[in-house]
């Protein structure tokens, strides 16, 4: 290394700094704070109006003075505009018709700061603008935000919005909800406003999750009668979607006749009567649906003299089992499993060699058959409950250090972070939880010193109030139970007896149902295709782990053995995923 020093006597002194054997030595210095400082400086230039060379004008006439190079560097729309042979390449003013001033301000701020706040109030306009400007990161973030908000009461509108703006993932998840929860969806106000083309597409889908044909007919008639003058002509086309045929001439004659004679009939009753009397020979609205839901049951891990890590997938239509990718942690047991959309979440547990609670979270992506690690829970726990509610995963109670904990937390998949919420009234381990009418119900479990007592109350959590309360008392309190919700009722199965209890929160009453075929401690249970399926478990009377599966048919109040698991297991996850 050579540098010069200018002396006062105008003489030049030359120093050599190179060392022997190090002529090729270099040092690549990087200032890690440089990107942030650069962005900060650019944002300061923007807010102070320094060095700006282009003006953006939105629909309202409001203008924003920006830096051409910054716009081109971050937003593909402007890069093309400023490099192609377009007038805006040299003009100082760029007009953006249809662009909302507030949304444009947010996108400009994102460009300079990398930050944007998405809310329910701005997400649609923000996505539309990002789509127009080809700002993919913002569009993707808005898609994920809307996926998080998906519910039965908005999935139809969100699906139509997703199709309009080519949002592939959002369209897929909205469609999954529409098809899987159609029966509940048909009772929503949003259903009445859906377009003919959209409803035709839904009813034409072969794997629509509807058990009874009359449910499809009732939904169709409800939609037609909502605007009978404009929709009666669509009746035949919609009936074709559900494999039914109508004598149209007779149908319209019957409609006109009923209007003259039976003026007291409501529109749905009139149309229903006309459909029944005008069906072609051989067709009936009573019976099993012509649709075949493609819902799969997933059995995750469990225990059979040692921890299990296998993933087994059962197709009820073909009665065939397939095997998925094993869980990454082969030594973990007593974890909790729940499902949110196509993803299955496995949280907590402990390792067989040391009974020490874990806070680990693993996520199984059923569409890709792969596992990824998730953000660890705030508190380690095992033998706890987990459920999905409002796009988040809740972890409830469980054991830590041998004692039950009342702590509850939820995981937000969008923010990839856990948040604490109110503690349970009574912490329990080895209880069971499910979601019913937007509330979480926790049944049974152990409490007290080393879990020596069985809790007889059912605790209910309301997320909107962040509040726990006692909903009712379980008629047969136990631990090692399973609970599922079906048809707006809570079913409690398993444990050391064959008792099946059903709770209706609307009437606040319990009903004792038919007994199961087997006693199943720590079994799995899931509502699937209108039935309650119960899988595996441990039989204390037989002293064995169970292979068998049985289902409960609520229509006939009967249990039936319907198959076997690939391997006997208890303490396993049992969830269902609707496949598109």
C-alpha cells in the first residue's frame, strides 16, 4: 500500500505499507446500517421535498412529489413507464386516474420505508392499487391478510374479489371454505346476493360438501325466491347442476296458478311446491346428495408403547389409507394437534427420555406433504388443548413441571407470533377442546396437585371479550375425553366409559346418546361428512391399544365400527382437511 504525504518544504515522502507475503490481502468492509440509513435519508428527502423530480397526481387531484429513480427501483409499473418510449418518461407529471389518495400515500411510504399498515378498512383498495402497479409484495401481504379474515359470512364475497384480481391463494382458500361449509353458508345473507354464474359454478362442483339432496334444493330455492322475477328462469339450469331435471312448462304454469289461488303462500313455499310438482319422472329431492365431498382424515403421531411420528391419511370414499411425511421430532409425545385450512399444527409435548415440557411448534402443510418449524409458544406445555378460531391457533392449559397451567395463548400465522390472552378459570391437563359458534369449549381434564382431581365444569372462552366463563357442568366428567362440534352441538366421547353426551348451547341442555362400541381413553375424534368419527385410544378393560374406528350417525343415533387404523395408537392427532 502506497500513499503520499505533502510536507511543508514541498518535498514528497513516499511510505510503503505492504507486508511480505500479504500482497493479495484484502478487507471487504460492509456497513450493515447502510441500507437502513439510505432508506431513512430517502424518506427524509421525500418529506422535505428535496431533490424530487417527478409528481404523481391521484384521482382527487392531490399531488405527491417523488424521486423518479426511487419509484422505478421499487415499483415495476413505474420502471416500465420511465424506461419505455412513453410521454411520462420525460414529463414531470404522472396522472393516476382511479387511484385513491390515501392508498397512493401508503404505497409511496412503503416504497421509501418498506412499511405499510394493512387494515380491514383499506385492504381491498390497497390490493387493487398494488395489483395495478405490479407491486407484488403488497398484493401478497393483502392476500394473506384476507385469508386470515376468511369466515363463512364473507367467503363468497372474498372469493369473487380474489377471482377479479387473480389472487390465486386467496381464491383457493375462499373456495375451500365455500365448498366445505356450504350448508352453513346457505344460511348467510351474503349467499342471497351471489351472482347466477357464481352459484352455478358452486353447485356444479362434484365435491361440494353436502350430505343430503334436499339441502341443495332448499339453498337453490332460497336464492331464486330472493329475487323471483329475475331468477325464476335460472331454476332449471341450477337444478341440472345437482343432477335433477324439471318440466319447465309445467313449472311456470304451477307458479302462475299458485299465485292466483294461494296468495297467502310465501315466495319460497310457492317455488318449492312448483319444483316438487314439476320434477321429471324418477327424480326426487329426498335422499343422499349427488355430491361426494373430498375430505380426508389425518392421523398424526400418537403413542403405542413408544412415541409415533407417522402421518396417515384416510380417504372415506375409497376407504384407502396413504402415508404422509413423518413428523420431524420422533421422540415427542403428549402434544396437541389442530387444523387451520390446509395446515395442521402440532404444539408442545415432551420427549420420552425426559418429562420436560416443550414449547415447539411444527406445521404440516397437507397440500405439499411437508413439515416446517413454527414460532415456539410463549409457554412450554404438554397434555394441553389446541383449536383454531378466527384464523389463529389457540393453545390452552396443559401441564408444566408436573402441574396444570391455566395459561392460554394464540398463534397468528400472518404475524408468525404468539400472544397471551386471559387465563382459564381452572387450569387443566388432558382435557379436550373444540369450537362451537365462535366460542371455545374446554371439557374435563385434571387439576390440583399433580393433576389429582377431575374437573366437572365446562369452561367457555369468548375471544371478542377475552373472557372465560363456566358454560355448564359435564354429566360424566373425565380426563382423556374427546369433544367435537357438529350441527351446532357439542359431542363428548371417549374416556373410561362408552358414554356419549351431547350438549346444545341454545337450550343449555345435555342429551345422553347411544353408547360407543368400545371404551377409548385418549382417542381421536373429528366431525367428518356429517358423522362423528372416533379413532384408536386405549382400552383399560382390555389392556390394549385400539386399531378400530367407529362413527356416530346423529340422524339415527347409532354407532358403527367402520374400519381400522394402520396402527393402534392413543394420544394421536385426528383432524380432517377438505381437498380441492
